[in-house]
C-alpha cells in the first residue's frame, strides 16, 4: 500500500507550526524569507566561528536554548557524584586547568570532571569555556545528575545561547557594498573577534640550547608562562650547540638574543596550557631548563595527588570510568618513569604549548545574518569615518540595501524595524520624565504587537508584582540600552501592517536623520546630515569560518620545482614561519 503523507500528518498533527522546523527554528520571521536563503542559513549555522565576547540576540526565537543545550559544548553530569579532590594541573594557575575527582557511592564508580579554559576541536578551531557552575564547589560537596559541569563561553548565566553580536546596521548603496560587500567599523571588528587555538609541538634535541628570550640573567625563561602574551610573535627559540663557538654563543647576553642561524618558533597570542614530555628528566636539571623543569615537576605533583585521591577506593574495589583509566595510566607512567611515545620514540624532550590567538575581523572575512545574508568584509573603517546617529552612536556595519530584494530575505528588515522601535522606546524613557508604570504599559503594548506569546508570559509574570519590582525591571532595560524580545519563528511572523501598527502605537518614533563623514576640499572630514531619514536598529550577525588570514600567503625567496613553480612549504604548519610561504597563483599559466 502506498504511503500517504497527508493522511499520516492528519493522524498525528504537529502541536505548533514551529515543530516542522529544524535549524530553521533559530531564524526569526522565518516565513518572510525565501527557501534558498533558509537552506543557506542552515549551512551558515554549521560554519559560524565562536566569538570571544558574544551577546544574546535582541530578537530571539527561544529555540537557541534547545539547540545550545544539546550541543557538545554544553556538558551535564551523568550521575550523582561527591567531590573527592580538586587538583590543579599547575598550582600557580588553578583556574586555567584543574580536575575534580568524583565518586558515585551507589554504583561504586570513580570519575573526574575536567575544567580547562579552552577546548581544541580540530585544526586551529576551538572555543573558550565557561565554568561558572563549579566555581563554588568544594571537596565533599555533591554534584547532582543533570547539573551543568562545563559549557562554552557562548552561554550566559541563564544558559541563553550566544553565537554572534547585535550590530547597529545601516543599509545603503555604495561601491564598497556592491554584491556581497559589507563595511564594518574598527570597534565592530573587535566585537567579532574569535579565538584560534594553536597547539605548538616543539622537539628539543640533546644538543639544542633553549634561548633565554623571556628571562633575565637571574631567571632563565625560554617561553611565556601560562597567561602571558607572546612577544614579537616569537614563542621560543633554540640554538644548536657548537663546542668551538661556546664561549661566544653561550654567553649571558648572546643567549638572550636571536641569531640568524637559530631555530625560531613563531606564533601570536596568549599561552593557556603547557605539556612536558621527557624520557630523561635528569637532563632537565641543566642551567637552561629551569623553567621547563618547573612545569615537569608540577605535572609530577599533579600525578601524585591524583594517585593519592583514588588509591583507597581502588583498594576497596571501586571501578574507574574509561576516561579516568586513561588519565590514571598516564599519571602512573609519569611516576614510574615509563617512556613516552609521540609518533615514535624520542630521546629527550617534547614540549606542547597551547596558544589562544584573538583574531579581529579583517578585510576578506565573511559575515552573515540569520537570514542567509552572507557577505564579505570589503573594508574595516576607523570609527570616526563611519556614519553616526544624531546621538553620536557609530554604526557598526554598512550593508547593501538592494541585496534584500534580490535575495528575498526580508526578515532582516523586520529585525531592524523591531529593534529600532525598541531602541527608540529606551531612549524616550531615558530622556523624558515618565512614570515606570507608563513605561511598563508601553513595553506591554510593544510586545503585544511584536510577540503575543511573549506578551502573555510577561503579563502573567508581573500580574502580582509590586511597583518597585516593575521599576527595577524597567531600569534594567534602560541600563541594557534595548529591549529583548522572543518570538515564535513561524506563527508570529512580522509583516508591513504590524510594522505600521508599531509606529501608530508610538507616534513620536520616526525615522532618523544621520550624519555622514565626507571630506571637504582640503581633505578634512566634516559630518554632513543625510538627505533622507533612515531606520536605526540592530541586526544579529555571525562570523563564519572562512577568515582571510588562513588564505594569506607571502614569499620572497623560496625553492622552485622542475616546472619553475614555488614548491610547497610546511614552515607555517610547523610554526617556523608566521605565514605560509607558498604564493597563491591567480589565473591560468
């Protein structure tokens, strides 16, 4: 018998239109956008880069929470546990990397919870973590099943998912915004900064001398400590020992400076983690290895404390989880002097240094809104060269007004209009002497038009609240500078009539004239009022993985192959050079 889809849908109807959406439930005003742009939005969601300082979208759908809490970056406890020990990997930096050894008495299981300030995924991609949930946990306390034990920095205190930034956007038509071009300000470029995670692997041979690039005569220091920033893009340097040159090359002053023949490890950012692997720890007692020996001894101390915390339970026939077994095996190997293997047996010393590099948005990077409106940053302008509102606010981004019509993704204009009215309401409350009760009634009217379901929840929540509570709530919105609203992506779609209703409800809100920086005949910048008023509001933007730095390549003199082409160079991948040195060919030879 043929399968009748319509009949099956009739048998089990969906509770709400939102239930037919997948990732599309995170697109506000879903019905206002073309099918092609909806598909592109789904793809863009998988390609977004985590941000260092994201914020919650002013217009959300409520489904950000569901998607966020089901991601791998949101981890909850699988059992009820009691904390046996809290062991920092390095005692001087306890919050950077520490382990909570835990036990479940009922099932007689030992496990651990790892808190690390970062998570490395693949290549240079990763994210920063938030550990607010366990910062107050002490030894002996309970961790309940389902309690959040780790999450990325893309969640706020209320577990709202944050993947982008609300940018003050102006839609215009200019040469730099043609096709997919987006102009952003320098401050917006910093708002959209992302972390890159570099794991730098350094092999030190027996005849290599680490250079004292970060120390003094009294304190020999070969690389930045955890939490310190790399200087001049040189993470570490080492020099091949030559006995005949030792009087010159190994003097105090020469060991603090790089020579042309020295090996240089090049990287930018801040050091967040260090791992030492040594098959012969006795060699770390030399004059050049004091800092490295410190980190090695800290690792041994960590291993001893882990062993001490679980040994009594292992004697009492408690079993370890698989992850704890791996950690226990590694720690017991360090304490017993078991040889390390890193692809092959090495003679002495390997150092893994993890570096977080913060990269702002640069020309050539890609951004997207939540409506499939992907674009390339054509220019990063100084803030004083960006248009400004009448209140002196600098626009974060300039986008092409024609792209909305061609792409049929009008949802972004509805987001702009909704946030513009919310922004104007906040400014009105701040400037005028209005009773908090009247402000609250305006807020309810705003919600009633934009998001009826949100209106019903707020009305019910504040039905029995005192005037002081309402005043505090209004005050918090004024401090934030805008109104957050949650809409159902399909059943509460916006249209022109609802936008008109907003302006009818608040007739003092109008489009605004802005000022535009233009050079005069002498080249001096002057701010000229715009001929036409515009809508001043926010649009939520993501940053995509296709960032310009990964495609940048530079060369001066480099090896060529038999066809007189530049040969492939791995110096950048091995952190021997800051940039790839194989130039990119354009066109066909």
